[in-house]
């Protein structure tokens, strides 16, 4: 049977401008290229898991604009089941993105319909979907929605994966119902209030009493094994566009967990998919071979 994954989270339209460098205050620059594509952390993670072959359900909220049907069609094209997408009047989420010549990005997220995701409807959807192997969430939807769906899933024996991005301190209720907590090193520092290093990661993980993985970009990732910190390296590649690499990691990691792989195998798969994604332009488009 295929691993069964449910992603509760955001869906955005990415508006990506490629520039040599970001403009300074009051400065106008010519860009090198422009792409419009599909994004949103929840959508990205769902698409990665779908491309890997999971049975993936997405619970998201879209606006009544032209982006709705485009987004639903894109999900279907990437093996993601859309039966439980909510719709509200107004704008879908959008994300203007600037990518410089080093591949680094700057992102502004305008949540739109993502802020109106209904937690009661989300839980009703989970009941209809049946027990998934893994539930995935992020912070581009309201915190109370994550709290309620994670509580429901965790209490029903579902493994939960929380990606605290954009960086925001999770509530105690949410952490109590999280199986895997996956920030990057910047999010780690903003949430924990301390610089990322191995000692602080160990203290942080022991305090949380949950499994923690910290993604480190080109340096790979860090995780806890036998009460000590392990670093797993990744291949060195030339980065073209780092947008969505963290979501590729989370989506692939969730697929590994749902497939009941050993933790090291989950991380190897996640690093491979995230590293491969930075060698291509775009977000979800960079996940494809």
C-alpha cells in the first residue's frame, strides 16, 4: 500500500524575479528573468510527497480568484488529492520572491485565503480521509488551526511533522502534539533565542521532548541520536535557486517516515531531494526530474 500523508497548510502563487542583487531602498534595477509558479509551504510539501508516490491529501484554503482552478489543476497533475480544499471569497495567497545571482532568495508572503482556513472543516476532512500515516503542518496558516488538527491527529495515533516556517514560536499545545519538529538554523535561533550549535540543539531537543531535525542548507542537517548530535552532510552543488528547498526536505522526509524507513534513510532521501531542487529554477517545478 502507498504511504498515506495529509498536509494541512498554505497554497500560494509564487511570483519570482531573478536579479543580480536585491535593490536598495529607493533603487530601481532591471531583472534577468521572471517566472510565475505554484508555491506555498503546504502545497510544496504535498507536491514533493505526491511526486515520490504517496497517497497525498491536501487541506488548504483558496480564494475565489483566477488562481483557484489553476492551483487545483496543478495539485491533480502532481498526484495530490484535492477533495478537501476550502474556498472563500477574496484573494488566494501570493508570494513575490526575489532570487539573486548566488541563488539566495527574499520572500514576501501575502496569505490571503490561507488566513481563513477553517479548523472545524479541516478536522471533518481528516475524519473523512481516515487515519493517515503522517500529518504535516507549517506556519503559513493560523496557529490555532495547527493546534487543533495536530491535537486531533496525534491523539488518534498519527505521526505529526511540524515545519515552523516562517519562524514563529510554537505554542505548548502544538509542541505536545508534534512527533517531528523541523526548523532550519535561522528558525531555530529565532524560536530558541540562542545561536545554533550542537550543544544548544541538544538542550533544545531535551527541553521539547520531541524529535528535532535542523536543516543546515548546503551543510546538510543535524539530528539527535542516542542523546548526541549527528550531522548528515549533503552533496556540494551549484545553487541556482534555493526557493522551496526546505519544503522539498520536509515533503521527502514525511514520505520516508510514512514509508516506515529508518531515520537515516528518511534524512538521506530528504537531503537528496532538497539538494537537487536548488540546481533548478522555480519552486515546485524544481522538484521534477
